[in-house]
């Protein structure tokens, strides 16, 4: 992959001086249109060999374009707030919104490549990281992002010369650190691993662009032209290249589905409920005060039919928790800042630190439930959401998050009863709206969506718990009990 | 102040059981209206003696109301991201948006009171903190926030008994730490200092509400009723109590003002400009790479007439910086999330960590410039902004931020020339809009606002630099030079 980048590409000064002014003007124009349209973000990754001009290129891009619409991120040591969350959290929080350019100096590639070169992770782990990166970048491009991945290359001899030259000049000496020389000793290994990673992640949507880093005029002009060309193309043909082809999901051919087999007549007496409530609330309280809990976190999410009893169930959980360490995120329409980001961004921003509990009242599953049924997004969008969600949840679980997902199921008759009751009772009247009645008409569509959701996202690491919720007492105890069991099981694995 | 809270207040079970259901329903109703209107946030501070029921009260409020619209914050040890910013940053980032309730367990009072009791800060420093708190809370209430400050009190004997009781029961033993007993030894001093702090911060807008903590029914009912009453009152009389009385600023009685005395004919030849540019960009680059720079940060803000040359000046600064460590914040209309917060919130969120440079292209001064002139806010709002801004900047400077403020002044004739030029040149055409022409008609109003701004916010710690910008070369060098001088001066103080 690096052969073309070792040929000694050079651009002479005259050509450079003629081309740059035109290029800059065109880049500024493109950038202005990008900001005006605000339809997609541009994500630029800068990777490669030390001394190959990575930093200079970032600075040059800022100089050539309007730096007010560029956000450059140096991904050095993570902060403590970052370390307590999944590895990708720091990248999610730094993603540029639509209309902006984000430059990542050091990206999601750095850690896996460097760790493998240093022998800290095995090939299988590297490959797993690569696989995840591909899925992540696929998600970004599906969401409309334009991704440009530049890899700055130097041959071994040239790198050595370059580091020595920098070291000789008192003005640039500071730029060569011991780490650079340490890394240079590993040049061959670094090259091999990088090539592997680049090959495996050079996809049609986000190919790697290897640039020879020796000559500053060559590399600058190359990067500038590629960038201009890519932004221009996307601006001029805003429609997504080809509509995603979606294979049909299994259509049900009988009446048997995961909801039908629930025994909806399960009940609990008030007396038993009160005893069990005390028992499991006490248990939950103890669990969250266990010293081991400081190393983990809990995310509980609630989906369910309207009037399924989510709010009441959530309150029975929070009553057992210390209000200082939990947060409830009621999920409603996304804000303007959230709409400028990929779909999952608004959930990533609420991922808890360790030792905390976050409860989502409705969640990222809105995509495959209400958004699917009400056609708020395209079929392709909700179809790809299943695997995006699975990827997301895998990262949470890898980060010691106990993820517990509840679907509160009630029968159509029970819903009617509750709607009518709500309309009668004063302080519950705000809980019933026109929309609830409208949704009810689509009962079967929702049921179908729920079954697909369970089939596709109930995984070993993050299973769905279907809760028979016609009886509130039964439902609440099942929820508390499940939550306790899941936390306990996770603690035992420590 | 604590006398009434040592009388042994008690509420019997019957009264409590009768009152609570009604109270809860009314609280839920009020909370629902609060969320629907989304016109003001409710900020609840919970302070007081250990063992007086602070934690229980936070939990109870979450139980009584809809916890989905409450955000409780335990302000323990700050994270590294928090430690690198002004002390109040962590509170700003946790402020509830309009329509929500934010509960602070441990607030901006904790640190000054505890540090003074422990003998780490002097009375004068405590008083300075108190003064700042008053100004901060005044700002919050002026912005419409409803602030409720609860102080839970126990007499010395009762606290001792309470801690012992908690310690005896194996279920509650964990709640009594060594720190609690250490603190108990300092009861008298703690009481004295708290009383002083409470007295000095019990204002008409945000009085302290001292609650006897002995009897849980008494303290719960008291807090619930006060909260209901306060929210209800604000919902029912949404108009601000009395319109702020605004004293007139000095009207100019001659033609001499800070802008008039500028020598606008100052120029620099291209040759001299290029030499100076190289010199000061080199110097700036060296300064930001100085090891001392890791302990400080820089905020440079640019205001100026339209077409004053802000963008060009900013680019000459950033060209000298490493793109990974600076950020430019172009200030435009606030987003939806920003509009739900106090005015300064959207600037606080961009305060840099140490070792970083943040450049604001337009800034918080919009309030006393465009918003004043165009009447986007009330006279009272921009009048109070002067001191709010001074308070804000004082906190930045206290946190080792070098704050450099530039006003780029051009003459009316020069502006006309630049506007006309922009309309002609292709890639500059987007820089000139109808609005620019409209603003130009209010030239005198803007000039007046600028002079008031300089008079009121050019302080010893954060002076304004007025830049004669008719000649771009002269302006850019003056800016670079000033920036270098200010950073150098700050470094020498280390």
C-alpha cells in the first residue's frame, strides 16, 4: 500500500505558487457552501509516520480555509471523565456537527495500532478493533458524514533523515521526543501493522488516502486537492449515491410471536407486592452501595406500550437509589444540536460515569419503533439501526455497564381501560393526549415492530426482558428482581 | 439564625399522612406546568449539618415529584476537566434548563465554608467568596431562575445523638464516616461560619430557608410546602416582580470619546509588516510552547465594526499556533439548548482547559453592543450585563487565564470602501449582507455603545485594547504584539 508513497514525489515551487491561490479560493467557497447548507459534516483523520508532516498539514488546512468552521482535536491522554466511559465516547463528543469540518489528529486507529505494535494486544484483538472501526465508519457515512482518512508516509531512510534534521535545528529540536526514536526502532513492525489496518479499513465509503510526506509542497497540494474534490462532489450531488438495498425481514406466517406467548394474566396480591417491593428495593440499594459498584455502571432502559406503566416502574427503582447518583433521561424530540449529529449522538452524551445509574425513559429503540411505524425515517435508516444499536450496546457492556432493557407489554383491552381512567383522574389527565389515541390505531404495526426489535437486538450481552404489565404489581416486582439479578451477576464476574 | 430550628419541631403521623397526598398531587401539577411553560428553571440548594436529613430530602423530592424532570447533582471531588477551569464551571455545566428542577447537594457554598472552618482560607477570602456568590445568584434570579436554598440544622446535642444512632444500626452504619466525626469536633466553628455565610447571602431574591432536621416528618413537609408555594407563585404571576430600575448612564456632552482620540491614520508599510509579522508570530509560537504555558490558558476575543478585519487578524494569530491546541468560537445566534440557560452559559461551555487558546469571534459583549442597539434585550438586561461580565472575567483571570479583548475600530469612510470592495470580489461576496448595510445606518448608536462598553468593562485585569484598524497591517501587528506582551507579563508573574 505504501509503494506509491515512496517514489520521491515532488512539486516545484512555481507550480505550487500558481496552484495554491486558486485552490484556496475554491476551498473557501466550498467551505462556505458546506456551512450554509449544513447538511453533512466533514471528518478528516490524520494518521501516519512521525515526522511526515501531520501537524503541519493540520495547521495548513486551518490557514487555507476559514478556521472558524474547523475543529481540530488532538487526541492525547484521555481525561478521567473519558476514561470512565467506553473508548469511543471521547470521539463521539468531539464529532463535528453538520456544516463543520472536524480534524482528528490521532483517531480511533491510534490506540489499536500502537498497542499491537507494542505487543499489548493480540492480533485477534486488533482485528476485532478493526471490525468495530469499519462498522463505526459505516454508520457515520450512512448518516451522511464525509470521511477523509489521510495517512502520511515516509520510508524508513527518509524518516530517519527527517528526525535527524529536525533534531539538528534548535528551532525544531523540541519536536523530536524520545518517544519518536523509540517508535522509529519499531518502524518495520509499525509499517506492517499499519498496512494491515489500512487495508482492512479502506472501504468504498471511506478509503485511506496514503500521501508521501517527504516534500511539503507535494503533500500539501495533494491533501488540499483531495479535500476540495471530495467536498465539491458531495455538495454538487447531495443525493446519496445509491439508495440502500434493504432485504425484507421475515414476515410472520402464523400468529405466534414473542408477545403472544406471554402469560398476561400473571398477578401479585397487594400484600405480596409490598413484601417483595421492600425486599428488592432493599437489595438494589445494597447492591449500589457495594464497593464493587464503583467500577461499574448501570443503564436501564424502558420501552413499552403507551400507558404500560413505565413511569411507575421507574419510580419504584429510583426510590431505592440515592438521588445523587442516578439520572433519568426522558427521551423526547431531539434538540437542534442533536439533530446536527448522527442518530445515536444524543444517547452517547448521557452515558454515565462509573458508579452511576442512568435510566432511559424511552431510548434509542425509538428508531425501530415509533420512527419506523410512523415513517419518520426511511426503511434503510431503521433497518441499519438494528446493527448500529447492537454495536453501541456491545461497547457499553465492554465498559462494565450493566445494560438492562425492559419492554412493558399490556393487552389492547388493558390499554383502553387505562386511557379511559387517565382521562377521568385530575392529576393524570396530562398523561393522555390525542397522539396516544392515534398510536393506538396502529397497535398491530407497533406489535410487529416490537417483535422484530426483540428478534434482532435481544443479545446475550444485552437481552430484552419482556414484562407482562397488565398487573402493575407483578410488573414492578419483575423489573426490580431482574435489575438486581443482572447487577449481581455482573458483580460476581469481577 | 438557627434559634427557630432548635425548638424541637415535630409533626404527628396523622397530620403528615393527611397532608402528604394533597401536597404530592399539587407538587406534581406544579411540576407539570413548570415543564410545559419551560419559562424558568428551579434551582434547589441543599446544605447544612451532617445527619440533618439532606440526602433523605433529595430522595424524597424525587419520590414525590416526577423524577424525569429533576436533575440531582452531588458535587464531590471535581474531575480533572473541572479542576482546569474556574471553580464555578462545574456548576454552570450542571445548571438546569428552563422547565427543569436542578438539585445541588453540596453547592457553591460548600468549598468556602469548609475551607474557612478548616483554617485554609482567611476571613477576607471567605467574604470575597460570599460577595461573588451574591452576585452569581443575583444574576441567576435576574435571568429568571427560581432559587431555593435550604439549610438543614441540628443543635450540637442532637447531631451527636443522631450520628451515634446511625452508627449503632448496622443498616445505616455506612453513612457515618470518620470525616463526619472530624467535622463534628468543629461544630461550633462550623456553626459560626455558616451563620455568617447564611446571613450575608440571605437576599430578597434568594433567602436561606433554615429547616430543623430532627424530625423527618417536620422537615419533609416544610420543604415540600415551601417548594410548592414558591413554584406556584412564580407560575401564577409570571411577570417579574418589579421592573428593574435603571439609572441612566452618562450621556456624552461633548464630541470627545475613547474612539475619537484614536489616531486612525497609523499605517505600516508592507515590508515592515512582513518583518514584524514574522517576528511576533515566532514569538507567540515560542510562548505557547513554553513549559509554563501548561499552567495557564488564553482567551482572546474580537469585537469590532463590520468589515473591521476580525477574521484576517484571527488568521494571523492562528497561523502561529498549533491547530491542535486552539479553538475558534464564532458567536452567532444561540441554539435552542443555549436559549434555555442564562445568557453567559453559552460562553462558559467553551472555556478552555489549561494549555489551550480559545479565540472568540464576537463574544459575550454582544449583549451590550448589538443586543442593546437593536433592542433584542431589555435595557435592564444589558445594563446588568456590564457587572455580570466583569464578574465572569474576574473568574477567568483568577483561574490563570490571560484574557485579551480587542476592539477593531475603522472609520465610517473606510467601512464604506470595504463594503463596496467586498461586493465586487468573488470569494468575499458572502462576507457582505443586507444586515451589514442596515447596521451601518446605526453607526452612531453603535459608537455610543462601544464607548459605554469600554468605560464599564475595561478593567485592570482585563483591559480593552482599541485597535486602529483602518490599516490592516498596522492592526494585525498591534494585535499580535499585545497578545505576546500580555502572555509574557502573565508568565513573569509565575
